[in-house]
C-alpha cells in the first residue's frame, strides 16, 4: 500500500468539498438529455443545445438545481452525447424513475418539469418508454 502524499490529501479534501457543494447526497432525480452531440442524429445540434440551455435555465429559475432550506433535495442534469435512441429527439431520460421522453423541445421540457418533476406525473404526450433500474440488493 502506498503512503498518501500531501497532494493526495489536498485532492481528497477538494473532492469532498466538491461533493458537498454539488449536493451529490441530496439528488432526488437525475436528468440526462441528448444534446451537443458529436454526431447529431436524433435532432439537430442547434435543437439539442436549445433544449439543454432551456433545461438548465428553468431548473435554476425554479431553484431545483441546488438543495435549499425549504427543499433539501435537488435535480441533477447531465448533457449526454447520445442516448442511443437516435431518432425523434432530443431524447430525455429521468432517473430513478427510468422514464424516457422523445421530442424534448423547450416546450416539452417545461411540461416535463411542471408535471413529472414537480407533480410526479409522467407526460404522456412525449413518453417513450419506462424502465426503472432494478434494485441490485433484491436480486
Ligand atoms: S443522437 Fe440523440 S440519442 Fe443518439
């Protein structure tokens, strides 16, 4: 076993601070959106970026992106290069629910935020598939 150097300790401290700042232990849902793709297939590069920018802006405006005193959980978002559906995009996925959406334009994203994120109701109009990930402890 190697001895940890000062730099390793500082790196771990920085890492832990980042984990705290991001609120990783307080994530309630994680959204993946196909955007800014290397090879845009499900939608144009511009459409993907427009949806991504809208998602980021609305999560921030609604205070969903950071845990707060009133709401101690948050919604994480990740720009995916490709979610492998590659048609009818932008493709958007919500975990842990495992709900996939297609045609996630800014107006669709607003519906998904208002109904799915804030009221736990799947938006049928853009619904593609559902598959919550299996609980590995129960297998
Ligand atoms: S390019 Fe969007 S899902 Fe593959």
